[in-house]
């Protein structure tokens, strides 16, 4: 049994896409993190900070996007979404995947909130400008997060770049980023996920940028 705790159009979107790439049956538990009354306290038994996403698989609970992605791709190797242990590509795969959570997301959040800080040593995630330069370099030299083949890391990186560049409008709108997102999204699993998420979004509180005036 695989249960997915999620909220449409949130940080759970990349894992939603990943589940469609894996192609295994799963159940959805909607967690309306934007509900006026808040998230039920009982959800802390799944996610201690009452955040999404989270999964429960055969009794095991996994939280944090990087951990969920690593877990799912390794649990279902037949999907071919992760270089196996011993593969030379595994190092880059893990690096790019964890980078999404440990660097990309926090520097984007800091910039979106107007934080200003000097020097890359003040915070573990470093500088916004360094993150942008790194991703521009990586994606200028290869088609995907790990070389020229799609992996589970791309479900996290491409969804993050798309949201922060096109919707949040914090990440610079660079051709290399646009081309990467277009390439990564051109997959049947992505289209299935997008349709399902749009339907689910009708059942929960929309984010501010999608609400009617």
C-alpha cells in the first residue's frame, strides 16, 4: 500500500509527478495546508511540521522531498528513474536531488521574502547568485539533471524551476531554464500528473496567486 499526502500546487507537486512516472498504484490523502482552520493536529503523526508531501509505504513513513524521491525511485527500480548503487552517475543524481531541498528551495524562499545577507558562509544554503550560476552551468552542458537521461531528480528540479520562474517569478527567466523545463515536461507521465492535480485542486483552498479577486 502506497499513500501520498499532498496539496495541489505546492511543494508536493514534484512527488506527484514522480508517482506517475513510477506507474505503481497509490492512494491520495489531501492535506489542505491553506485551509482557514489550519491542518489537523493529528497530521503531525505523519509529518511533524504538518507540511506536504509525505508518503506511507507498507507501514513506513517518509517525509522530505529528497528522501521521498530517493526512496520511491529505489523501491521501484523497474521504472528506471535512478542510477543504482555502484553506477558512476549515482553521485551526480544524489547531489542534484538533495541540492533542490538544501540549496535551491531555501535561497529562493529567502529571495522571495526579501531577505538580504552577505557572504555565502552566513547560511548553509549560500547565495542566490551562486545557485543560479550553478544551475545555468549544469543545464548548459547537459540535457537533464544527470547527463542526457531523465531521472527522478528531474521531477524535483524541473518542477521547482518552472514554479519559481514562471509563477513565483523569483528565478531569472533564462533560455537555458525554459528549454530544460520544456524538455522535462514533454513526457506522458507529466501530462497525467498535471491533469490529476488540476482536478484535485478543485477540492482544496487555492494558493493566493490562483484565487479570484
